[in-house]
């Protein structure tokens, strides 16, 4: 897939640029909405869980929350934008010959641009509040690359599946809401008596949820200033590789009939 994408890198770049420009074309703030929406969401949850519904005490809770929100927002928006991307570009798929995985990959890349800028903001805020993050910060690009690979692999799968079965995107949208609340974004499982008493449930939340280790790894670097545990590092690398591999297999298998079903 990498070689095919490289050969059509100009097309890929143009798709990303067009989507960045057109998403909020005609609005006063333009692409700034890419950053305003997640920032408003962070503030809303920060006030709700920090003031009105206080959770077990977590130092510098806003930073703790922001890291989780940024990672989740990238993951969620990557899947939601990739899923219908082939259907939305059906005329291009039918008329031109090019690597069709370029289309969902461009959708994920657009979200990656937002992620990169928001992560830069988080790093600045974290350093100003928590102090130096040390050498652990050098791991951040690796973790982001793994997160990107994980989202891209799933994006390839759901985009090709939705092209064949149009219920995939609505089902995905509905599933992401409970998935959000089952992900340790605004809480730590080890601080709740329920999870302390039910180790199996805690294990499912922390390890059965594939997004949780990515949040844990990036939070370890940006919030705690330490290197993630070996288990978490192995998990995120393996999850990224597995998602990319499976996503490619699913996409290539269904790619042959795309021009027909679209």
C-alpha cells in the first residue's frame, strides 16, 4: 500500500488540501473550527467533571482530561470521516484508476493535521503546568504514529465495508457513543472502588478497549512525564500493526467490486 500511495502522493496531497479547505468553506472562522470544536468539548467536560460532578481526586485534572479528549476525538473523527468517504467520492472511483485506499487515507490524514496542532498545544500547556516532561517526550512521535496507523487500518476497513453495506456508518456512529463512556478518558479505573473490587471488569476497560492503551501511553508521556510501561508499548505497536494488516486485507478483498456497488 505504501508504494502505491507514494506513486500517487500528489493526488493524496490534493485530496487532503481540498478537504481541509472545503469542510468549513464560506464560514468566517474557516479551518479554525477544526480546533474550536474539540477545545469547547474539553472545556465542557473539564467544568462538568471538575466542578459539578467531581471524580476521585486527580492532580491537574484538566491536562489529564485534555490528553484523553484529543486522542479520542482523533480516533472518532477518523472513523466517522473515513467510513462514508468512498461513497461520497463514488464518481471518482468509477471514472479514474488510482489506489482507492487514497480516499479513506486522506480523510484520516485531515484528522491527523488537527491532531498534530492540538498535541502541540497540549505539550505547551503540560510543560507550563507540570514542568519538564523529560526524555519521555521523545516517544510521543512514535506513539502518534502508532495511533495514526491504528486509525488508518480501521478507516480502510470501515470505508470498504460501508461501500458494500450502507448501514456500517450509522452503526459505527451509534456504537462510538457508549464506547466513549467506556473509555478511561475522564476517569482512572484504579481510583474507583467498583473497579478495585472487580478486577476482571477493570481489565476489560483497560485492555479489552483498544483505544484505552493509546490514551494511557500518550497520557504517561504528556501528563506524568514518564515512559509508558512495556506492556502498553507492546500493545499499541501490535494494535497498530494488526489494524493496518487487517484493514488492508479487508480493503483489497472488497476493492474489486467497488466500481459495481458504488
